């Protein structure tokens, strides 16, 4: 098959890593894969070096594909994507993220691509967005849903929320978990001691980790609200913030004002290859994000054998099962967040049991191989139906 993936920005993030692993797996299966993406900028890093290291992937920058809504640039992008599709003549167009999903599906449908698929990694409308923005996004997603053959959700929650908003038909949806290279996480335990020493953590430290962009709706302020006092008074407790983002400077200034300059270690931007060793160095993953599709960092922590405390949002409850693999608390409830973190910080046996259960839950369902096998089966089924329809005409 000739397969074209389209993603808005190839920054370091869960959606982008999913897309790149799809491209890699499909080239390894013998298919011709292209990846179209918009300009990459800012402190979030780039997945492009990973793509370029796999020479069989044809990477194409679409300069007009930008995240912000811009009618002129968006019209130019639609035309540019149509030209690219006419040039490549793909059997499959698979779009990722909202902007690329809307414009990419429209372009592919106009060019009569026989298999058009979109993945919902996280919905662009949510309870914390403005009513006007939500209404516009819902209208755009309804429009685009009529211009694809299948919609893949990384979590059942994405399907439920999209269907509740009147987006697409039930028959279009299927859940395929976001794939991860699971082996580095399963094998990361041996790096714990060296990584903790490098980060300045002693054996006595209980390390609370986050893996996310330092950005809006990721919950770092809630974490400071919930646990600043305990961090100051309990000499064993430390935090490790993995990632970078536009809010880094403000968050670090706030942490310093709270007297936590020696309690929080930040890594800044790191390569995805470093995440397994960093996760094995922590004791509890804390993920107080206000919106997710299915939180990739939580799955990665479980694969590394670590429990998680997460907000009960979107697909989080599908992996962070309260009392079984971690603790799930109401969104924005910093008192409940503090209590759940304190409970796990004080109980090493509970941490080990929850982390082990999380690993067993995630080790098969979230492998990149499983994801790619299901995607290729989906593509082939759609192409088979298209072939039968042409033969009947």
C-alpha cells in the first residue's frame, strides 16, 4: 500500500510519537509511507530527527499547515495537500490531530482516496474550552467525519465524547490503543540507581515524577498547590519534572517563591529514548492533566512498573484503575490529589503492587506491533470494501 500520514506538528508528544511509530511499523511491513507535517518551532522539541533516521519514510513539510486558525493559510494548506495527494496517489490517507484532520480529510476526500482514516488522540473541544471555540470545533469535526471511512480512537472515552457531540456514525469508530516501544520500559529497571545518582536523589528519597509539557492544562500549578507544604517539611520527598514548554519560566519562578528550589529537579527537553530510565528513577508518576485522549505517560510509567496518580479525565480511567493500578482523583481537587500522593509516598508495598498490576495491564495492548497490526487490518478492510464497490458498478 501507499500510505500518507498527515500531522499538524511533529513536536515531542504522544500524538506525534504514535504517528511516527505507525510510519516506522508500516515501512517495516513493506509499505510505501509518506509523512506530511507543518512547521516545527518552540520549546517542545521535534520528532523529525527520528523520522529522518528511517530513510524509507518520505517526509514532506507543508509550510501552510499551522496550528492556529487562519482562513487564508488554511485554504492554502488545503490546496497544497490536494497537490501532494495527486502527486503521491496514496491508497490510504491517515490524519492525526485536529487541524491536520480537518484539512487532510477534506483534501483526501476531494481527491477520491479509497481509504481515509482519522485518529482522535485528544478532542479539540473540552469542558475547559470557551463555548464559542467548542462550537466551532464540533462543527468542523462533524464536517470532517463525513469525509472519512473510519475514525480511530485511542480511548473508548474519545468515541463516547465524539458521538455525544454528534460527530460521525457509530459504525465509523474503532478503538486502537496508542502504540509504544514497550521493551525499553520493561527492561529499564537496571538503570534506576545510576539515573537517581545522576539526578541527585539518594536511596531514601521518594520521587514524584511528571512527564509532560510545561504548559497550560497540564496541572503543574495544581501539583504545587497540593504538595508544596509537604515538600518543604518532609526531607525525603522530591519532584522530577520531565519536559519543557512555554510555561517553564513562570512555573519555576513560582516554585522558587514557594521555597522549593532544592526540592524540584527539572530535566528540560529530553529525547524519547531517555524516558524509560527517567521513569525507572521515580517512585510515583503524578499526572494532573485537565485533558487527554489516553495519557501516554501513565502507560509508560506502568510499563516501567511505577504506579500513577491521575485526574479522572477522558481515557485516564481506562488504564489508571483506582485501587488496582494507581489512584484516580476528581479533576481540580487538589486536596484529593495531595491525599492520594501522600498515601502512595508512604507505602512502598502498595507502590510495588500497583505498578506491577499496571505493567501487566499495558504490556500487550499498548505495544507498537499490536497497534500497527490493527491499523493495517483496518486499512485493508476499507480498501477491500472499496474494491468490491468498484467491481459492482
